C-alpha cells in the first residue's frame, strides 16, 4: 500500500473548514481505492500565526515542508494582516521554493465508484488535466518589477514563457505515461 505524506496548512478564515472537508474526501478515496493511504501532518501557519509570531511560518518552514510529497494549503487572509504579507511570506515562498507553476489534476475512476459514462470501465479512465496556477498569485512579483521598469515586452515574454512551460510539462507527462495524446 502506497502511503502519501501530506503537509497540511489549513490557513485562515474558511480555510480550515474547507481543508477539513477535503481531508475527509481524501480519506474516503483511500477507503474506496484500498491501494493508497494518506498521512497528514498539520502546521498552524497562516495570518493568525503571523499575529502571534511576527512571521507567516518559522525560518525553517520550507525545510520542514521538503519532507512531504505534497502541501495541502487552505485559504489565507485575516483582518489586520495585509494581503501582501500572506502572499509573499507564505504562498509565494512555497510556490517559488518548490517550483510550482502548474496545476496537475489526475482523473481516474476509483475501485467501487460508479461511472457516469455509459459502458466505460475503470481502466479506460486515466487522464491528467494540466492548468495554470492563478496568474495574479504567481506573477505578482514579476509584474511589480516590470511595471516599475516599464518593460512591457518583458512582461509579455514572461506570460508566454509560462504557457510554454505548462505545455512542455504536459508533453513530458504524456510521453512518460505513454498516453500519446495531449
């Protein structure tokens, strides 16, 4: 049985509620599938943590997260903490450190789950949807720098580079999985 180690940062506001329900879904998936198991480790980082400690996460926070296969991050934001603090000191730090530039969503039919498609079996449903991570969150530092320097052509190149990078990622995934289709 494959054990997936997940770091959980529930965040603030509605974040903990949404994350708690998402954990329930993952646990149900594990029960239905039978071949996977999730091990969750919770971190109290977010804006409330910031108000208490003066930082969104400890200095070794990124090192702690490197021990996990994934980071399950909830919404962050809290009255009294400017948005740019949570964006730069938590979300962007994590995305930059782990080179997160693409949203990967695997789609498989789980053992025992009903299929809404007629006459389709479990082995026929195996795909991955590749998308972008929210543009504003990942591009904010680049845009700020480029606006200050008035280099609009550089800004356009950065956006096209992101599309090219996601496309290349999708092609590599297809090639390695031997799907042959993108």
